[in-house]
C-alpha cells in the first residue's frame, strides 16, 4: 500500500517558547518513530509552501496577511492569545503545514498514492476562519478539503477528528456547507468548550463526547456505533483525518485512557470506509499529542495501519 509522508524541517522552527506543550520535540518524536525499518516503504517528500490562493479558500485575505506579516526577531515571540504564540519561524512552519495538506490531497486525488500522512506543525483544527486559537494558525484540514473541491472536483469531503479536543475551527469552516462533513470524538468537558452533541450545522456535523476517564473500549464504541455509520452514509469522495493523539492515557492535557492499539483500530476502520466510498483515498494530518513517547508510539501505530489496512 503506497503511503506518502510529507514533512519539512521548517516545522521545527515554530517555537512557542520554553515549557509550551506544542514544542518542536513533538515533531522530532514523530519523525524518529517513523525512521524504524518497518516504515522504509513510505514515500517521503518535502512539504511545499501553501499559496495565498489556497489559504484564502478558507480564511479571509486580511487574516492571512496578518498572520504572515508577524515575523518576530529570533529572540522574540508574539502571543496571539494565551495559548497561541508565534516565533521567527512560525509563519513558514504554518505555510508548510497547510502546504503539506494541499500536496497530500494532490497526490491522493491524482492516484499517485492511496494514502498520505502529514507530519507537520503547528496543528490546525482549532483555527477558525478569522481567528487563531489553541496553538493553530491555519485550518489545515479545511484547507485540504476546499482544495480537493476546487482543484480535483470532489463533490463531498469528510474530515473526521479523534483528537481529544473538539476541532472548533474545522467545525466553524464547515457548519454551513452540506458538501462538507465533520465528525469528532472528544473529551467533555474540556478546552475549547465547544462540541456539544446539539451542534449539528446543517446536518453535516456530528459531535460525540467522552467523559474523563473513558477508555479504549468506550472510544471504539462511539466510532463503531455513531461516527463510522454516519461517515459511510455521507459517502465522501475524499476522507481527511485530523489525527490527534492526546486522547492517549499518558497525555498531560486530558484524561482519556486511549492506547496505541485503539488508534490503530480506528485508523483501520476509517480506511475501510474509504475503500468502500472513495477508492481508498485518505489524507491524515497530525494534530495534538503532548506526551512525547506516547505521541511517537501512537503515530507509528497510525501510520502502520495506513500502510497495511
């Protein structure tokens, strides 16, 4: 099974500062895990820079210009809110993260590969059309979806999100457009305080909540019984995964008890839906995950499943 891995060294240069959980070592842990011999067959490529045109399919032009215009000196940082901080390398890192999502869509939709995983940062699922939030500067999954529609004729695109935090940004980008589908499992209550089950958009949003302490059995149940049937009913032309691994039992920012085997299981289940609905086309984007060892192991389990499912 041909799987593309997109990354870029520039994503290490986004540095929110000492003790910030969304640190460059997150990406180092992911890439180290994917150096193992079992991943030798990955097709590896560099993430390109996203273009302004690609970004403005989701974000207003003035927002894009404002983010790209923030270029602190090497020893300085600019706080956009209490959690979201830019350093000298942040603008390029964000362009590479969004560009990886676009390039992954191109490769999958052209049939060059069946699946793709973007090992990039900063993450994207909290970024709303006009507001950075929750460590996120651009809405990478939404940018990928809109690119698939604009450049490859995809009529229906789905984003599914197993990050422990609700992807309020992706939901905000999608909730008024029935050609897009967003489904999320997430701990409730938890940051950012959105993702109630009553938030349905135009019938294209599905939020499923998990209580603190919920384990892999509960996680698998909500996916098997609710999200996967809804996804299959939507029948997307492309499936995008917001792959956050902070539902892991070791993660310091939440209280779920998911393990690596659960991430592998949900990945295989989602690939099964893609096989039935959209020729196996899957693009996966790294979102959260803040225990470095658990993040590396979980990402390896996820990519292993992308390669074999």
